[in-house]
C-alpha cells in the first residue's frame, strides 16, 4: 500500500524536499508518495517582538492555516508529515489553530523553542504520533534557531516534551538524514515503518 508523505521544509527551503532529490527517489522506491508543501514563506520568523515590530510568528501562523487547508484535502491516512528545522512551527500551528488531525509527524533537528511550547501542547491533542529526531552532537542551526525565543540559554535539551518520542542520532548534523549515506537509518531506526500505512490501518478506518 502506497503511503502519502507531506514534506515541510525549514527556513529558506531545502533541496531534500524537491521531487527530483535523492531523498524523494529513495522514498518512492520504498512505496511512498512524497509531496512538498509550499504554502508558507520559509522565512525566519522567530525573532523577538522588539525586532519583529509586533509581528512575531506571523509567517508561521499563516503557514499553519495554509497547511491545515492543504491537509483538509487529504484523507486522514495521507496526513503523514516530515518537517525539517523551523518547518515544525507551521506544522504545529496547523492543528493548534484549526484542530486538523495529523496521523504521523517526524520532525528532524527542529529548534525546541520556549515560545512554541503552548502551541505544541495544543497541537499534540490532534497528532496521533510524533517522533522528534535530533543530533546527539553539536547542531549549530538547531541551537541558533532556539536562541531568539526570549530565553537565551546557552544550552538546550533538544527535546520536545510534547512529542511521543525523542530520538538522538550521532553524526547527523542538521540535515544529513536527507543525504544518501544516511538513508539506511530511516529503516534501521523504524522511521519509515512509523510513517507507513499498513493494510490494517485502512481496514480499521473503514470499520
């Protein structure tokens, strides 16, 4: 059974989410049907209010509404998301604001921001299962994405307390999981099995 995947890129987009990318080709060979959501600006939006002139999270919120509409056109079993970096923020705003239900969510090296904590708490009531994957080593981009949320700690836990599970992998940097040398980890760590729609899922939905 082919499983639909929805990609949500982080700040300024990423090559991994394009249809011709090696990551997409790998997934298609394993009976997934990936599509990139392009309904948010992919701009850096996590600056303090003093810099954003009161427009903090404007892009993430707008992206959340756009994503909710996009997902509403898909069957529930097709709402399987992979979000990279700041892509997690419109993903969390979508269910928090609209109560759209998400079957599966994998976030990769997404900044764990204090100013998104309440939104994540609201969002998880509509997410069946969420796995957050982070590097066990230094990830400058994730760290930098956490530094302007109003809580300027030098170290962070890299753990979403709202996620169903948090997984730490050595050596993945910020985006290595989307590169061919790391593709085996998606199978080995059970990420693809988590995303897959099995025959029993469809039977349960119909029943």
